[in-house]
């Protein structure tokens, strides 16, 4: 009996040595993070894997957000380019309209009692990128060329100059006003408007036309000497202007 007991104890000891107990409690939840510096190597590796995985997920979300922002910026850039192209088309159409208006003004018959004898070079016609400014100027011009509402056009051009005193059309607007009041034989007012063109807009292609008109005003005032001076300025200072032919014709007739 004693001998059997000794054999049983020996067998239990051998089994124990072959299967040692784990150094930690394997029943601990895998989801619970061990304290820093504690736990088995396996637990610390698992915790590190979770940190790396969390960072990887955060970087992926950030990358997705960045790609979304880039797509939105690209879409906005496309819309901006489309709007810019549409605006350029509008500006070009209005430029074509103004050039056609100026050509008709110089080539076609003028309204009764208002003979426009000078021409405008369409290539040098100024143009504004401000749509509202263009519309206001176009409205005033149309009152003359299309509607033949000359008194209303005077008011419209004056309002235009008040609203857009530095407009690229300021020289043309003053010239139109000079033509309109000259039609009514208001010589003093006409002289004022034409002189504004000459004095305030020296680079405008309307200067030689305004000088020629000042010569016509001087003739109506029976001031032949002043008329000759204005015509001579056109010929000498603006030899390539369309008004030169008309000014030279008036000089020949006055000599």
C-alpha cells in the first residue's frame, strides 16, 4: 500500500513538472488594457498593436478627409473657371455691341438737325469690365441711336457721369452731350462739353473729334480765327485721325 502511494505521488509530480502553471491569469479580459509596465509580454504586445491600429485608423480617416477637401477645392476651381469664362463671353459680346454702335454712329445717317461728321476707330474704343457701368452707358447711347429720345439721353448721360465720374466712357459721354446740346444750338454748353474732352481726356481718341466740333461752334459764333485754330490743331496734332480730312476741308473753305 505504501509502495503504491509513493508511485502515485511520483506520477503527480511528473505531470506537474511537464505542465507548469501560467505566470498570469489567462482568464483576464483581452479588451482590458494593462497598466504601464505591468502585464505579460503578450499583453504589452497586444496593447501596442491596439495603439498602432488606432493610429492607423486615425490616419486613414484624415487621409479620406483630406481627399474630400481636395475634391471640393477642385470643384470650386472648376466653377470659378466656368464663371470667369462666362464673364469673358459677356464682356466680349458687349464689346462687339459697342463697336457696332460706334460704327453705325459714324457711317449711318445722323438724326435730324444733328449731323455727326466725325468717326470713331472701333479698335481704340475704350471698354469697361464693369457690367453695370456698361449697361448704364449702353442705355444712354441707345436713347440716341435707337429711341431718338434726345432730351432723355442728355439726362441719362449726365446721370452716367455722376455715377461713374472715372469711367472709361467719360470722354465719349461728354462728347455725346456736346453733340446733343449742339443739336439744340446751345453753343455755350456744347463748347463746355467738347472742351472737357480735350482738356481732361488727352489720351482719348475723341480729342480730335472734339477739336473739330469746337471749330464748328466757333464758326457758328462767327469767330473764324478761333475756328481756324481748332481745325489747325486737328491737322497738326492728330494727323492720323479720321477728323483730319474734315478739318482740312474746313480750313480750305475758310482761306
